């Protein structure tokens, strides 16, 4: 467990208001975001181009059906004059049975072509969407790996998981069912309008007369769905964060009997998500029937007005007065035949379906814009700790030097940085707006030396080791590893110099061998087994059914804390680090195992610089030097015996820890004094 106090971020609390980027509703269309999204299509421009081409031809074949019905009715079922027949009708057989068969074959061919084109378009775009999801998720994960630890201090895991899962899924839906599908609906609408105007522009205008009402209803629908969607995204992020936190800490929840409280808190978050979805469902339940009613009204108007015109046309033909009727109507579009009426009814039915689809595509596009804004905000958050352009390699000596190091976990503004750079040490201590974790710490750990850091919780012990590996940047002073400032070294090479065993060991899903190697293929099986034997965990591993190939569940759930700790020891030793850091590494093992680990430690620290953090003073008594930290300052330094002789802070810690043993042995102990800054 880290002993240093880091500022808590209110966003980590599930009961708090979600962060601003979770609240983003997104515009229906943002040209800047769309241009950036389309860059992910570049590697797959061939598939995208073919898909766009199939969409155009599919839209053309989609509107052929009603036209073929019109040709069949007017050509073979009514006495339409040859001059009024379409181009297609004049190329069909004059015999009704043959002509109807030809039209039926054309209809079937159009349907088959539509299905083939739809299959090709769907497959190519789904394939492209999956490729883009793979690329985007890989990019996000690589970006997260480059971020400094302070980034994860202020961003809950559940929120980041939402970016990689739900938000990327929203973008995939845009690529597969959004952008190109919108063009398909537009093409279908355009072709239908053109054909309807060509057949009979008065009926076409009558059918389109309900469009303003549909647009008004759609506007209201979009506004309500937009708000529901915003709340859905916020609730989803909160559910993910809450679930991740409480599942990880389920043992604590059960230990303190907080199941009911946790369930109530989760139910509250879940209820927000349910209400958001309920509101969206209600909006859909109202919108679609209204559009259906308006489209049915348009069809009824077409049947009413078109039926009257068709009746007049039939009566004129029966009375052989068709020519006067045609002369009375100068434009052929004013003549409504039975075939035109039937085709209009079918076209009117098909016309309003893409309008409904466009409303759905609007929501997909809006969701994608909001998701892309959150994803790009994450990708645009640049790591603050990076390798320099011209890194300087160290001498691999293992020397660690701290020179007047001042550090805080707070995020400081430019004005505060300027004040820190120009202030004296006395002035730095008076800055009320800065909570210093380390105050002017200076020390040197020589090569192959074993240094121990002790002090009460929050004194800055773990912070010191984190700064050595440059997990955070200091505000003032310098830290040298291998003779070079850590800010001038390559991060990867710098951290390869360290082997770390933490108080809370972390194991990944995989095998025991995988957890010891951690992807370092240069570690042979012999070296792996030797490392396990040297930390006294080899016998335990060999007692398992699959030995080193034994599966490890998430976070090592099937192993005890002590067993996980020993595997962490083997992991550090197998990588042969130049600098070894043990942060309360023996706190989770039993007394017998600790004695064996101490023997192993003597082998582990040989030939390398070692830094030990421990509350058990028995583990650090043989250290070459002991650093005593108190309230962020280095108060004492020396060997175990030297510090006891000084009767300072270390002596008080020693007395507090061993008074029971001293009292039971009848030793003359000095009365204990309170541990304070003096």
C-alpha cells in the first residue's frame, strides 16, 4: 500500500456527478470531428469506395419494383394508347402473357440484384467497421500505456473502459450503419421524388405536402432523444465506474456488511440509466406512430386525388374521348392512369420509410459525434512525462542521488511554478496553497549499497521510490540515477534498471511463468526456475498440477497474498535489475516465510543497489544506511546502531516496535516519548 497521501478526485466517487466529458451530448454533425474520423477509413478506401458504389446501384434497384408494376398495368391491363407507353413497354412483347412474364423476370432480377448488392455492402462495411474498431482500440490502449501514473490518479478505470468499449462501439455503428446508410436513404428519396415528378407532378406535390409536418415532428423527437442520449451516456459511464470499483472491492463490502448500501447506490445509478432509456423509448413510441399517421394521410390524399383522375381517365377511354382529354391536359404529367396510381401508392409507402431511417441515422451520427469527442479528448491528452528528444544514457553504476528535492502531487499552474523556481527554501515552506509531500530531500545511495527508508505513514517513503523511476516529475531539485538526471534519460531504459516488489502484489491473468516473465522472452525456463528457487517459492510452484504452467486468474485470486508476494519476488529477481526496490515486500508473508525471504534477500541484493521500505525494523537493521523520513523531510541518516545511539526519531520507532519484547525480557527501557516533528 502506498504510504503517501495523494489528492482524491471527486470523479472517483460513484455517487458524485459524472465528469463533463461524460455529459457531452454531441452535435448531429461536426465537420472537424468527421474529418478526423474519416482518416481511419484511409487504409480501407478500396472497400469503402466499393461499398459506396454498391449503395448507389442498390438505391436504383430498390425503386424499380413500383415502376415495373406501373408498366405492367398500363401496358397489358388497360387500353393505354401506344404513344403514352413508356420506353420499356415499347420493348416488351405485345402478347400480354409473354410481356407479363418478362416484367416478372425483370422484377425478380431487380430483387436478386438488390440482395446481392446489400450483401456486398453490408459485408464490406461490417468488415471495415471491425478493422477500424481494432485500430482505434489499439491506438487508445497504446496511448493509455504512455500516460503517466498521475493521469490514472484522476481518471477512474470504469471511465477509461467506457472509452475503449462503449464509445468505440458507437463509432463502429456510425461506420457500418451511419454514414453510407445515410447516403443510401438520400439516394432512395431522390430517385423516388424524380420518378414521382416524372409520372405526375400534381400527385407528387400532394404526396410531399406532409413533409413539413414530418420535419417539425422529427425536430421535436430529436431534441428529446438528444437529452435522453446524453443521460444514457453519463449513466453508462457511472455504471461502469461503480461496477469496477465495487467488484474489485467486494471482499471489503462483504467484510463490513455493506451489501445493502452498495446495492442501493448501484440501484440509484442504474435507475438513472433506466429512466434515460425509458424516456427515449417513449419518444420513439410517439414519433413512429405520428410519422406513420402522416404517411398514411399522404397515401390517402394520393388515393383520393389520384383515384378521381384515374376514374376520369377510364371514363374517357370508355367513351372514346381520350384524345380531347389529352389535348385538354397539355402536360402528360397531369394524366393519371391506373398504373400510375398503383405505383404512386407504393412509392408513397416507400418514401416515408427512409425518412424514419434518417431520424434513426441522426441519432447514430449524434452518438458517434459525442463518442468521438470523448475518444479524441482522451487521445489528445498528451503525457506530461516523456523521454527527451536526445536522451543521455547513464553509467549503469546503480548510484541514486537526490538533491534538494521538493515535490507535491498537486497540479500546479504556471504562476505557481514561477514562484517555486524563484523562492528560497524558507519561502517554499510558507506556501499555503501547496501541500508538499517532500521538502528539500537530499541523500545519496552508493552503488551496491543497501539503503532503507523508514517513517510513519504519509512521510513520503513510497513517493521517493516512484520519483526514482520518474512516475512523477519533481517541482524543484534534481534526481540522478546512474549519474544522470532522470529527466534526461530514456524512460524505457531508465525503468528497465529497476526491479520493484510492492506491498500489494499484482498478478495478471495467464500462467505463473507468464507472470514471472511479464513478456520478457529473454528469460529462459532455467533462469525462471532458478529465480523461483532463490526466493523459496519453487517448491510450492512444483507442487501445483501444472507447475509453472498453472493458470492464474484475475489478480491471482486462486493464490494467497503471501504466495503472490513470493512470485513478485521471483519476477523481480528473474529480470536481474540493477536497482532493487522492496516496498513493504515482506508484510504479507508469515514469520517462517519471512525468515526464508530474508535469506533470499541477501542473495537478491548482492551486486546491485537496493532500497528497502519497511515498517518491520527487523528487516532493515543490516542495511548499509537507513533514511528516516518525517513529514516529507529527511530527518536522520545512518546505520542501525548509529541511529539508536542518537536517540532520535528512529530510536523512538524502535522503542515503539520492540517495547513488548523488552518488557518481557526485563530490560531497562527508557520511558516512551511521543513521536513528533521535534
